């Protein structure tokens, strides 16, 4: 009897059900409703085309990168394409959408007295660059991300 490894059942099947496998959202539904009008879903052009990714899903992907500090290309598959998230991040930053969302969420937190400005900790380190460089380098012009 010949047994092929291709037909051999896996040792463990991934658990794809239940709340333990569902990704944790960075924004609650009430927080999203507060800022949803700042992130309108783009309209379909007159020639049609590919449907655009939901703004909330894209924002969740952007927040994942910002919170974890990971590279865009390491974005998990449960989020939209890394290129799409990067482009939306660029556009929303340029248009001031992120600043407006931050101000709105922070304002709500201040109204609820959920933020205490009396106690704050500042952390920073200032050390010389390698090889003792003292002057600032010229800013690099923004280019398309490597994943695009």
C-alpha cells in the first residue's frame, strides 16, 4: 500500500471559528461613528472600475502598522493590500484627515474627563549620530512605497 504525503491529513487544523481568532479592532464602533464622516467611501467613476476598499478596513490596517511599528509589507492578510493602506495613509495625512480625526477623538475624551493632562511623562534620548555628524541632512523627497 502506497501512502502519499500529499493526502496525509494535517496534524492540526487551524481554528477558523470563534472569537479568539477574530482580529481585535483598534477602533470601537462608537469611535468609528464619531469619525466616519471624515473618511468617506470614494464614489465610483463614470467608467466603473474596481470597487474601492472600505475606509474603515483601510484605517484598521494603517493603525496596525502604526501601533506595531512593522513594515507595510508585513501587514497581515486580514487587512487590505499594503499598497492601498500606504496610499490612503499618505492621502489622509496630506489632506489633514488624520489630524481632524485625532482632534475629534481627543475632544470627546476630554469632555468625558478621561484624559488627565496633570500627569505626563516625556521620554526622549538625544545622542550624536554615527561618526559624530552634527549637521542635519537634506530631507528625502517622498517616493512611492516599495510595495507599490
